[in-house]
């Protein structure tokens, strides 16, 4: 999808849902994110990978301690999986 689509192609409701999930994750886990010293852009990417069970994410971040890897991985999974698809109108939905 990265090759053919960008943020402008997200359905507004899908985009709002994604942003709300990220904001909630960041608020609930602010202390662990801050203590882990992970870059917030990278944390968002890891959150997506972990919540969707991609076998990658916080666990692959060599710069953060194992304690935070485990806590942030567990916290991500609580948000459940999200699958994206392209609708007939060319917009991305979840």
C-alpha cells in the first residue's frame, strides 16, 4: 500500500479512528514510552506492528530495555487487530 497510497487516501473516519487509538495508547502508556526513550514516530510504527501480531514491533527495538518491550507489547495487543483495505472509491478503510 505504501507504494500507491498515503495519508490523504485514508477515509476520514478510518483516519480519525487510527489517530484516536494512537492518542489513547500514548496517553495510557506515556510513562513507559517516556522511560523507554523510544522516538514517538517509531513507537507509533511499533504499536501498529504489535497490535496486529506481525511478529515485530517493540521487541525489535534494541534501544529499549526488555521490561519496556514487554509492557508496550502487551499494551499494544489490548487494542486488537486492524485490517486495512481499499474500497471501490480508492479510499482506505479499516
